């Protein structure tokens, strides 16, 4: 694995507002504590989400962008970018690969965190079609697109964005995690980030207890013992 001392910049690529907070906000908070620069890239604005549809899709998109900015602030992330793709309609297209490769070349991250592109048959919730599409497109943007100067040559010719090699990718939401991060000390910040998504979670009875029990179970699976919390990832070396 990439040594922590060599992780200076992290790019988190997700499909919707709140995905980063469910999947990796605890780990992100720990990175920020160490001075790592973290950027969030959201492919959609989450305009098809929400419990009570009192807003149209445009209004919901605006609300969810605001919620995501508040959630990012809770874990110390200030660089949040939105691509504006329609929620629920994402496919791993060449256009999306180029858009993600562009941001990779702009940010030049050592580590990218994104969705697992495969369906999780043990726990279906992370396998939203948008998640799988974004995970697949991000992996393709990491390899080969962002590192290949002949892929999307307009990124160099028109925007001056030189090729960049991401050294490692962490996938969340899959059924085969092989790396666990102890987020016990950042769990409260993760919860604060999740609770910023009022339109998505305010109606869920016992939401805090649900989140704590879920990440406590993963800590036990990781062998960290009782009273701990963990996030799990599948590590993909990409250097």
C-alpha cells in the first residue's frame, strides 16, 4: 500500500451528495488532520433524491449542493466540485471519463477514493447504478486516461493539463474490503457530516444509532474490537 507519509493530495469522486460522507468522511477527516489536501468531486447534484418532494429537481439540486458544502466543512474539506450530471442517469461514458480525468490532472492526487464498480450482493445499498457507473468511469479515468498524454489530447492542448498518474485507488461499497481505517476519533465528525444532509436523513428514526452500529460492526470485522468504528475499502494499486 501507499505509505501514509506519501499521501499529500486525495480526490474523492462520488455520484451524489452524501456518498462521500457515508463512505469515507471519517477517513477524510483523519487525512485533513494530517494536513492532506482533499477535494470532493460529485458527478450529480442529487436532484432525484429527497424524502418529501416539495421542491422540483432544480430546487432539490440547489439544496443538496448546500448540504454537501456543509457536510464537507464538518470534516475540513473546502474544495468541492460538481459536474452536474442528471441524478439516476449516469453511465460510464467517454464524456464522463474525460470530465473526471480533467479534475485528476487539475488536482494531481496521490490517492483517489471512489465507489466500487461491481454490484455488492451481500449489501445492495451501495450498488446504486450511478455509484457503479461513477466507480467504473473513475477507474478508467485513473487508468489509462489521466496518465496518458494521448488520451483526450485537448486537455493538454487547450487547457494545459499535463498527464498525471494516480498511485492508488480505494473503493468503497464493495463486498471484498481489504483495508480498514479506524475512524473512532473522527466518528463524531462523520456523523455531523451525515446529519448535514437534512433532506435525506432527517426523517430516518434512530439514524445516529444506525450509523454507529453499522460502522461498529465493520470495526469488529476488521478486528479492532468493541467500542471502535471503521470504514472499509478495497485497495487497488494503480502506479
